[in-house]
C-alpha cells in the first residue's frame, strides 16, 4: 500500500484586484494534491483569496454540463476581480440565481468572495487571472471597509518586504543582516 499524504487547504489571502491582475508568475504544484500558485509582483503566493467589491458584471451561460456564472467585482483600487461559478458547483447555483436576479433588476451591491486562483497563459505568454468562487455573500458597507483596512495592511507588508529585498539585492556586500521574505507572504 502506498502511503499518500494529502496537503491541507491553503489559507485565503486578502488581495486587491490590481495586484492580482498584474500577477504573471505561475507556480505549478507537483503531484495529485499539491497546490498551485500565481505569484504577484509584490511576492504574494496566491492559491486562494478573500476579495470584495461592488458587483460590476454578472451573467449566466448555459453549457453542455449545466450553467456557468461569471462576473466582475470592482474594488476600491478601480481594478476588477473576475470570477466564475462552475457547473460542477451546484451548491452555489441557487445563491448565484438570486444574485443574478438582483443584478438584472439594476441593483448594485457589495460582495465578499473566497475564490481559488485560476490563470490562463495565452500563446504570446500573457497571463490572465481570475477566481473560481468557493463561497460568497453580500455585505454591508462596514464589513467592506474592514476588509479594505485589512487588505491595505497586507499589501503594505508585501510592499515593505519587496522594498527590503531591493535593498538586499542592491547592496550585496552589506554586513548587517536584513530580514525579508518576498515569496513567503
């Protein structure tokens, strides 16, 4: 009998749309259960994320395997988080239908979502990012503001680590130790 170790679920990080959409370094996991990541220019390793914004687009498309929902959440940076709800996620379809009815009636609302990172590489090497929704909910303004504050703090930590890494790279003969972790945030 082969002893297989299943890797646990990755934590969802908070990330703004602009940082995620600019990510361009995929890191594929090796093995059946190994996680894959997209690495942002600030060094965030994204497998799952908690993101939010105002619903900007939402639609349903019928396919051979059932409906697929796709949409955009626009966050405070002006960037857009693209997301999909797949046909193999029927547990999310009833809630997606409710959101679709609200959206089509002209209602615009704040949402928070946990999603699994997805990316597509074009023939010319461009990387296009999106999320596959795992959980989502509509939220009130104070919940969204709290997410903005926490996401801003996480982004500032990544910026600090990035800046420290540049100091270390630009001063290779520096004698004192510098603590930095660009790819460990």
